[in-house]
């Protein structure tokens, strides 16, 4: 996973990256996209702000995920899942360099990860959506926690990729 916040000095940014910005998360995602072998698959945890920020670089990297990669899934993680190290809201992206653009994106919203919320996280195995995620993953099943959205709808919505944006649209 990339750093959740950070900026890179302009003189250190590689010219071959697909998007030029100082934002380290966008640069990291661009580097992975550029480096991914044919038919290779990547999974990356990102600060959720990247998925809805309307600045040009963020919007362009999201567009490229849909056009140049096959974005298979966006999985929303609960706020504070990385506490006590980082309280920022995150999601993870799963995409493939299949040579084909994305047709549909599967969204899954994890509400509970098997631990209590807050800075002092304690195991709570009875509250864990991860087994359900893993069970639904192979067929990208639709449920109250997961939905499939056509690429066209995402394009019409400024390439926003937050799960909550499409929760009732699936």
C-alpha cells in the first residue's frame, strides 16, 4: 500500500509515469499500473479520498483504471481499520492488466473487520464481514453489502469510485 498522505518533490517524479502530480498515492498507483505485466493482477489499499477527489490527477488515474485496466473490485474498509497507526478511511482496489477496459466494477462494503472500532482495537470475531467477502468474491455476487456497477454509470459520475456512491444503484 502507498503512503496515505504525502507529496513528492517535482524533481524526483519519473517522467514515464502515466499521471504527473506530487501526490504520492496517485504516483504509486500509476507506477503499479505501468509496471503490471500482461494479465497481471494488483491489489492496492488507498486513502478513500483518491476515489472521489475531483482534482485532475485523481480523476485521470481513476479514468485510466477503467480504460487501461480491468478494475475488478473496490472494497470499502471501515473507518479506522488501521488504527492506531492511521485513522483515515481506506478502500482497496483489485485490477488486472488484461488488455481490455473495465466493463463492470464489483463494490463491496465491509462494515466490520472482526475487531472493535476505535484506537484500542480488540478481536470481535462475531462481527466480521471478511468471510462473506471471500465467499462472494469468486462470482462477484450481489447482496446487501455488494453490488455491480456498469462502467458507463461511473464515467457519468466523474469517475468517482467510492462504494457508498453506488450503494443503492446496484
